[in-house]
């Protein structure tokens, strides 16, 4: 896993979510910068594990992006129309 300072993200999205489509460029940029991102389709009808992961983190809206530290503690959580500048400054 290649993370900066042990940090990594969990990204929850949905297939027909307009805000999720807009956040894809941010996700691609974070990956390009070498950050590890776990992706989960929170509205999947076929992947119960993805839905369970969303439930575990109480994801109620998509997209949701959660930043974790090296101890698996939540550092920050963004919900809805994610502002790339808020994420990139961390």
C-alpha cells in the first residue's frame, strides 16, 4: 500500500450519482499522487460487502470520502459535492 504518512482514503459512491461523477477527477488525482483509495459502491445491488462497509461508517449520502491515519482512525470526512481544495490541502 502506498500512502503518504500512512494515510489512506475510503471512497463511497453510487453508479447514478451526479456528484460522484464530478468527484472522479479528484479520486484519480489522489491516486496519481500515490495515495491509496479503497472504493465502495454504497448503492450496489450485487455487492453486499460494499454496502456493509458503507453501513459500518454510517454513510448516508454519496459521495463520501473518508481520510484515515496510519492507526485507522478517521481524520476527516467529506460528504456530498466534495471540494477538491479541501481534500488536497491535507
